[in-house]
C-alpha cells in the first residue's frame, strides 16, 4: 500500500509539469510552422512580374547639330515593326490631312477673294450710277438755267425792240415837224412881232428833242445787238443740252451688257 501511495503521489506531482512542458513544446512548434508559412507567402509575393515592352519615339537631332554638320544615326532596331508601321501610317495620315486642310483653306481664300471682288464691282457700279445721276441732275439744272436765261434775254430783247419802235415813231414825228412849212404853220398862231425868232426857237426845240431821241435809239440799238448775241448763245446751249439729254435717254433705252469677267466657284470634288 505504501508503494501505491508513493506512485500516485509522484504521478500527481509530475503530471502538471509534464502537461506544461507539452503545452510549451506545442506552442513552439506551432510558432515555427506559422513563421515558415509567412516566409513562404512573402517569397511568393516578392516574385518580380514579367517585364512589359516599352515603346519610345526615336530621338530627333536638334537643328543646331544639323546645321553644324554633325549627323546622328538613330537606330530603330530595338522598336517593334508593328509600332513603326503604325507610326508611319499616322504620319502619312497627318500629312494627308494637312494637305487636304491646306487645299480647303486655299479654296476658301479663293472664294473669299471672289466674293470681295464681286462686292467691289457692285460698289463700283453703284458709284458709277451715282455719278451718272449727279451728272444728269447737273445737266438738268444747266438746261433749266439756260432755258430760263434764254427766256429772260428774249423778253428783254422784245422790250428793247418795243422801245426802239416807239423812239423811231417819235423820230419820224420830229422829222416831220422840222420841215419849214410845218414850222411856219406851228408858229403862225403865236402872234409874235418877229416870226423868224419864233421859227428859230421852234427849230432848235425840235432838233434838241431829235438829238435826245437819237441818243436813246443808239443805246437801245446797242442793247438790242448785245441781247441778240446773248440770246443766240443761250439758244445754242439749250440745243446742246437737249441733244445731250436725248442721247442719254437713247443710251439708257438700249440693253446694257456687263463685260467684266466672272470667276465662278469651282465644284468641290
């Protein structure tokens, strides 16, 4: 019995320590396993990815080196042929587009120039028409003034001719009264003591009146001559202006043709 008691005492004394040792060993083993699994994961994530090809444009030599005579050879051997072909196609497309845009710009510029030319022609036509209208209005004013002047001169001439006719009638009466028998007849009723003196006075009176009338007739005759010349000039001017106006009306009646060349816009392809 003492032996059984000792064995049970030993078991009870060593069992907790043994269990504790087992727990420690298991924890250490589990810790090592976890560390090893973490290291494996780290090694997997740290594996480098596959390198992707990088396409770069060829280097263009600067202008100063080209001018100085240094020639650089740029190699495109390391580039992908497909990329090079795409780059060439893109450059060709850009050049074609630039050429097409340049052609369109030139067509637009030609159209703009044509439009401006037509506008200038229309403005010139309007200016010419305005000048013709002003010239026609001036001709009408000149014709009106010439006709008015001719009428005034004709009226003055008629007046001068009437006054000349009146002075001529008076001159005939004075010439008739200057006859000796008419002077004697005119002085018989005076009853003067010296009839000769009465006749001389009558004759001097008539001669003075005749001289005054003759002066008036001379002035009127000069005026008549001047008016006739002025009237002839005015009538000639009126005739010229009327003929010019009639010719203008005939020209306006004829159909007008535009001899200026036109620049129609070319149809776009």
